[in-house]
C-alpha cells in the first residue's frame, strides 16, 4: 500500500469510516471487558475475605464454648 499523505491513509480508499469505526468499537469492548473483570475480581476477593473471616470466628466460638 503506497500512501502519499495521512488523509489518504485514514480515508482507506473510502472505507476509512468502517475500518476505524470497527477498531474503536473493538477497543471499547475490550477495555470494558477488562474493567468488568477487574471489578468482579475485587468483589470476589472481598467476599472471599469475608467468608474466611466468618469461618475463623465460628471456629473460635466453637472452641471457646
């Protein structure tokens, strides 16, 4: 592909809107997925910590009574 200027490169022979639009949509979807996964991980870690703490308390209460 021989491109003489940047506007010609971004136009992509008339298909630039579709090409760059698909790149943008893909990037947004991937970024959204990364954000959702990190939020899920944080939530699971908090829940896991709460479960671990509650089982420690139950074991402690069972041994003292």
